[in-house]
C-alpha cells in the first residue's frame, strides 16, 4: 500500500494540495486545496450529502455560522473542558502535548527536556467582533459544526414539522488550535467536518447508534475504500468523554508503514451523546462538567424540547452523532485508490477513484494538435459534455497521446476520449477506460448517454 510521503508528493506535483501560506514560509496546520483537490473534496462532500440527506427520508440540512457567541461554548462545556494537557520545556521553551512527549528526548539546549507539570491548553480560536475589542466582544471560531446544529434544533423542528426520529446534517469548517499539527492533512488547525446530529426518543438511542455505525462503514466501502483497510473500534468505558454513553471510531489504515494496530487511525466517530447537548442549551437547563459540577443555564431563550404525542409530554431527545472529517476522508479515498502497475515494462501510476469522486470525469484528447478539424471537434465535445452533463471535462493537447493517458491515470480520470482522423469521417471517437485500459469506439452523439450510465451524478 502507498505511504503518506508518496501521496504528499503526488498532491503537490499534480495540484491536489499545497502548504497553506507557502509563499511566506507556510502557516503550520493549514493546507490549500488546488485545482484537482477542490474537485475531489467537493465530490466527497456531495457524495456524503447525497447519501445522508437526499437518499434518506428523515434528514434536513443546515449551514450555520462559523463565528459563535461565547455563551454557546460556555454552556456546551468547551470553554472549561476543550483542552489538551501540555507541558513546556524550561530550557528550550518548546511546548508538547503531555500525552505525546517522549521524556527521553534530547533537548536542543543539551541533556533532556526540563518539563513543567501538564497544564490544560484550550484548543479554541478566540477572536473579537465589532470595532471595540473587549470582554463583551469575544467570539470563537467554532471547534465543531455540531454546536450550530444543537442550538438550531428548535428552529429546524418548528420550521419543518419533523417527528422524531430525524436528523440534521451539516458540512463546514471548524478550527482547533492543535499544539502539534502533523501528518499532512491528518491533524490540522483548520479543517472541514461532515456531521449529523440524529435526534431520537430516549430508549431508541442504542439501536439507532448500532445502525449508524453500519451505515457509515458501508458508505466508505460504497465509494471505494477496501474493507480490509477499515476497522471499527468501540471506545472502552474509561476512555469515553463524560457526555458519551458509547462511541465507536471508524479507523482507516492511514499509516501502512507502522506496526500492527498503529497503522489505523480515526476517519470518523459515531457517538451516543444522550441528552447532554440539548440539556446544556435548554432554557433553564444545565451543563454538567466532567467532575460533576453543575452549571445552570441562565441565558438560553428557548426550550429545547420535543412534544411527544404518544406519552403526551415534553421530552429532551437523545442524540446519536456520526461525525466525519472531510480532509481525512479525502486522504483515505486518495490513499486507497493509489496503485502502481507495470505496463509494457514501465510503471503506470493510477488513482482508481470511484468515478463519482474523480476530480475530472472525462479528458478529451486530440490525436493531432496541428490538424484544425480534429482540434475543433475535440473542443466541441468537451464544451458539450461540460454543459449538458455537468461532468468536469477537460481538453489537453500538450503532449503525445501515450503521455496524456498517463497524466490522466495519475489523477484518476475514469475516461479519456481520443479524436482522430476516423472521427472526421464517421463522427465516432475512441473511449479509453482508466482501469482496464480497453478502448471502444463510440458515436460522438451517444457520449452523454454512455457516461451517464457509468458515472454516478452527485
Ligand atoms: Zn527542551
């Protein structure tokens, strides 16, 4: 299996991902998605939205704001508890996560590090809004998209007349001031999430939780991840966050060069959060901190309850949360599709991406670029496909046909069309399949139907 270094080099060379702020030496923990990266990332998000929102009967979408009133994060518990333990070295002044620092590591100032006791370091990005910076103008960049969903529970419920169970889905950026961002786009400070909060009657949560684990694993497999590269891991009771009744992580083999279970790390987590979040934000509700301290909510303006006609009572729903990282899913799809094959004594690098996820669906290549009729015909196919099918189609005449095929293989384009001299005679073109490298002759008029059969529309 491909290792991370090869993927990083492909990403830079072909324009999937660049270091953020590279022109000025970079900004650690940020990455910019290039021309192909933005297409693949959009497709991952569209595939998720299609499966989670459009293909189910019980889901609504949401796009809530990134800047949050600090009260949301006070009552969610993030202000008090969203931190990692960190230590400082008194000699070299470097900062480490207490659970990651190696006490036998050599200090750059000589000897071993001289570490302070661990202290909590809050991971939220704080900012101020409005023209005057003061205590009252503090806002946070959201550390998760979930809070925007919880505080809008009542708005969505009232505006859609949903009955339990139902879910709210959201995709968007989140921000965490990680002490040590690392492993490419795996641990970063600005990232994107795809989250569902699924609201159920208390008592139905355990069954729904199990169903979501199955559904989410199946989603990765549907879009091309090999089952042997995925694992689920139920967190042990002593590892659970204090609000969680149960959590299962979906792990992907991000680090094939490591040993055993260390090869796998989290791409998504599914949590049974009970009624913790809606109780926190409920008018007259309360936040319960990990040590049992209760913080009464004195600011919320609405009840976060649901009227159950069966029991004739107001209840606070339970929540099951499948929470996936867009960037991590992107990386998993990229790694899993990467193959090197020997073809005619040379190495062919090919991304066998699911066609729906591929950044470019079709490349149109003229056999001869100095033949105006051929070029014109090729360009008209490109234009027509792009316009009528919505499939990302490109035209390329900057190399010989063999080289052009390999370029498209390397970025996962499922189909190439070649326009040649026969095309001018009978209006047919050659369509080449990325995976089999087989070619077939197709009438130019039939191309749209040909591809719509083979490429799922997201
Ligand atoms: Zn040191």
